[in-house]
């Protein structure tokens, strides 16, 4: 079993200032684009972004890439839903620095304060980098206290990581046998026993080994 | 405003919950056809908890049936291939092969006609962008707490799934698969209702070949049916000689496997979870290992396990557990 690593470094205000880019630099354009996608710009700024995208194919490609990242990580955006131990600020700082190698120019601290887009973007990527242990684990067998079916919103929330208080156990030592049971079950799914067609349900089996010691 | 700008704003509006009329039942039927008839390559991410596994999926339609390959893209090479009814697992150690003869009672054959669909409410939730493609979002909400719900994001162009997520009664996502890139080959306008070859009646046929008592559940959630019963005299997965029973049941959306085999000296006992898939494992009748596995809440598996009894074979009782 592994656990998330806690970083030892937190960014200082000086770190933040050094990351603030020139607004007309490529990084500045990307940050403005990201802010527009988050709805964190004025109408005039949105107009500026659209002009940038329209005249810069590289920026248009960036726009497309950010959308994919956003879609993939959407459910992970709510940091308070995730029960993991890590120093988000520190990792975010490193991700933000990686995003913009040209960010070494002096800039104004208030740009980051007024428009925290770079931190939002970096934090979202950090969430993809955070790995916690969760696969085979014991579950609470207490029956649901309510028979009502919740109205599920279109973007369901990510399930909380179960912690030691939920009697988390390492993989059973007979994991070879469990894998065989998994294979038998998913062969039935491929035959049409479930809603997801074909071989796609096998993602569980293909990924299962990663949890083994 | 230029055309490019109009496109950008239109896409933004669509991703902001713009909805329009669409029949979720037809969308699901189209997904089933597309998944069987289209050639496509996809990269995808399987997410469970906060872990993500990148994989590649290739699907081809050949004369001998569907050919698929699913490969994990990081860590140890792990792969599952399908060639018609044969599924070969190249995971760890020796390859294992399974036969997956097409069932009669698939989701798409039950749409609009069965008790299974009465157990779920079908809803169209609107349109969203997924991996730079426009998708219809369909929800299958369970009518009771004894099973999970499913969300599907279906490509508007091809009908294929772009994203699928199991959700619990509180709306929390248990696991999710999302295609991050999709390349479809061939003519999309050529999709047609496909008649799949099916087994005559899995449960009835196999039970009639094995007249000895079978362990079957006497209770299943509404809409669930026993689909197949396999009995083999062979070394069990534990290496102990004896009869191994494998019962497959489902409601067209969730599925359930029950394995009964001779217990080894250290049987598996406990309750485990892998995303939406739960497993209940214990020893019954003193010497039999019992494993229930399915996309069902643990309390449901527990109830099914408690209802199991040895029965002298009656195909009708197997098809319709009370």
C-alpha cells in the first residue's frame, strides 16, 4: 500500500510574484484564456481572448487542450471532496512554473491576487497528479437509512476516499484467485449481461494489478 | 462576429447545459448498435477513487465477429483481447481464455419491454462537450436502493459511449471511464439493427445438463434474471478437485456472478469493493467457497447470499427466482 507524499515546500509570496507573467506573453495569453473558460473575465477581456484565439492557431489548440483537461478533471475540482494528504500549494506552484517557462519576468503580485486563474489551473492539474490508495477495500455493510433515490445531478461528485476509519485493509493475499473471479465476471459482461457493451467493462481487470504489492 | 467566434460561443452554450429533446431509449439503442458495428480506436482513462489508469481500446468488426483489444498504457503490460466469443486475458502469468457466448437478455433487447427497465428511470439530461466532442447525456436512475445508477455520455456523431459512470444513491461517482480521444472509421450512416447470435437459453440448457442440486439464489432484485449456469468438474481456482458452479445473473444494466467451489485451506472471507463492483465471499455448507460479485451495493449482495439454497434443478425456478 502506498500513500500520497506530503511535500515539504510551500510557496512564499515572493514565489507567487515571480510566477506572474507579462500579460502579452504566451503564458499571459494562456492564463487569460483559462480565465475566460472559467468565466472569470470581464466582457472586454473576453473580447480580447477571442481575438487572441482567432488569430493564433497555437492558442486555439491550447483552448482545445484546456477543455479536455477540464472535462477529464471536472469532478475532481472540488478540493473539499477529496480526502487526501498533500501540500497542494507547493505542487501547484511547481505545476504553474512548468506551464510557463517564460514566467521569470518581474510582474505584479496583484495580478495573481486579482486573477487566481493560474492557481486554479495548476491546482486542477495537481489533482490529476495526486495518487491515493483505493482499490479493494472493506466496505460498510450498514444498510442505507433511506430508501429514497437521490436525484442525481448531471456531473456526479467523486466518491470520497475511504480512510482507516472505514476498516481499510490491504489486498487479500489470494489476489490471484480474486483476479480469476474478476475475469469470470467480466466474461459474462462481454456476453451482454451488463449495460456497457463489449470489452470496455474489463478496464477494472486491466487496472486491478496496479494495486498489488 | 466571425464564423469562428460563433462556433466558439455555440460550443460554450452547449456545454452550459443547453438541452433539447432526445429519446434516451433510442440513444441507448443507437449506442448498442454503434458499439457492435463501428470500427474505432480510442484512448481512455479509467478512474477509481483518485486513481486514473490510461488505456487504449481498439474495436474492429470482422467476418468472424467483433475484435477488440484493451491495453493499459502505463506500468506492467496488461491486455485483454476479444475475438468473437473468445476473450483472452494477458495479465499476469499465463494467458487465460474465456468464452462469452452472446446472451439473449442484453440491455438493448430489453429496452421498452421488460421488468428490468421498470427498475430504472431513463432520463435525458442534455448535451455536454466531452473530449472535444458533443455528447448526449443519459441517466439510468435506480428505482430502489438495492442497485446503482449509471450515467452515459453518448457521442452525438457516432452514437458511441464517450463516458460512463456508476453512481450511488447519493449521486457520488463510484468509478468512471472516459474516452479522451476517439477515431471512428467507416460510414456512420450505415448503422442498422443487428441481430446477434444468442445462446438458446443459458440457464435452462446448462441446468438440464447437470441434474445434480445447484446452489441458486431464492431472491434477486427486481428485474434480475439468471442468465447462465455453468457447472464444471475441474480443479477450482484454489486447485481443489470438485464441482465449480458459476451463475450469471443480470437486469440488463448491472450484472451478478456467483461462484461456488470447494474451499481451500485458507478460504477468502470478507467484503470488498472495486469501484461499483462489490464482492461478498464466505464459506457455506462447511466446505464450499461462495463468491458473489456484481455492480450492486454490498447490502444487496448480502441479501442474495442469504437467500441461496441448494435446489433440485427446475429450470423455471432458476429463471424466475421468487
